[in-house]
C-alpha cells in the first residue's frame, strides 16, 4: 500500500486537534465499504486494530437497519448504530433504541415535489423498502447494497405517516441537486433533505441527522464528543463533522465535506478508511488515564 497523504485538508479546514480519541464513527457507503459495497480486508483489520487500541467503533448510515446487518458480525460491532441518517438508533441485536419518522405533512410535500421533478420514489416504513416502480434505475443497486428486496406497492401514500426515510433517486444528478435545494426551502425545518449519494436524495425527520446519531452513540459509550473521530464523504455527513473532535474526509468526498475535515485520506477504492485509522486515529488512542 502506497504511503498515505498526511497533509491536512485545505486551509479552510479546522486545525487538527491535539486531544485523544476514544471513539470512531464512520459513514458506510462511500467510506466504510468499497465501490462494490463490500468490506475490504484492510477495513476489517483496521476496525480490529481500533478495538485492540481501546477505541470504540460504530457506523451511521442512510441505510435502513436491515441494510446494515451485514456489517455487524464481520466488524464485531457492539455499540449502537445509526440508520436513516441517525433517525433510528439501534443495537447490534436490532433492538431499536429510538426512531424518528418523517412528519406526515412534510412527507406529502416531499412526494409531490419528487414527482414534479421526475425522481424515482422510495419509502422506508414498517421495516420495508417500498416502491411503485420495480424497474427504477437504482433498484438493482440498492438491492445489492441493503441485501433485501423492495416491496412493490400500488401507491406509497398509505405508508407516509410511518416513514423513517423517503428517497428520491435519479440518474440526473443536476436535477436531483435542484430538487434538494427546493425541498430544503419547502420543508424549512419540518424535515431534512440531503443527498447521501449524488443519485440519492434522502428526506428524514428534522432531528434525524448524523450529528444527532454521533451524540447518541458517544453518550452510550460514555465518551465526550471532543474525543470522537468521524469519517465520511457526502453532504449527509456534514452534521457529524460539525460535532466531532476529529473529522476525516474520504478522497472521493465532495468538496463541502473536504472543506470541513481536519484531514483527507484516499478513496474507498484505495483503502482510505484503513489509511485514516492508521495515520490519524490510532496515534490518538485514548490509552491510560
């Protein structure tokens, strides 16, 4: 493995903290898993090294809880995890600790807006992935990612009062960016609209963001937020970058994320997570008193 780039992110980033790290929280897609949605051997080994160094580890994702199940055993996860961008906090045994649904009025505004823009619509409710379009352009990719099938329904409206997350997906990234901006204005504090990938626009409860999840996980671990390291790549990772003591952007991250990071590692196709653990997190292990 080539030597990693140890330079901090651009001068707009915060100076790297000198404190200890007792907990690391990672995004999943674009960060913890490779472009094929698999855990690389280097990633599994890096999480083991965190554990050996006394650093806790957890994951927060836009995925539903069922879509994170395949991470738990290979990584030996013991702390709570965050699904739906932090809207649902659950234990590794799938016991739900807290869950925030999209307010129904905001959900209906979201559906109307996504239809007007021409995005494919998914609703995650009742432990199901619901869609009226089994042939949507990203259905196959999502099935591979979360490792379960969608439930095909005539209409998604009957499920909107219980939606943990609504997703608009499209191959037209520019259109989805415009839709994101419009929804942020329309929802105005009643729900959160952020892209988790260039092709996925996630709508969640207004308090459901990854910063909320990181705070909950840190509290469960008995760790101060100043001793938490986070790593991610997309706009929905920004809230946790603003809460944690150390933030790391993936090499494949969008510019907004890189600008907020203390450090930038390599991409998720180049063992960026493992490099970040080795170079930026393990040297700050919270050993001793």
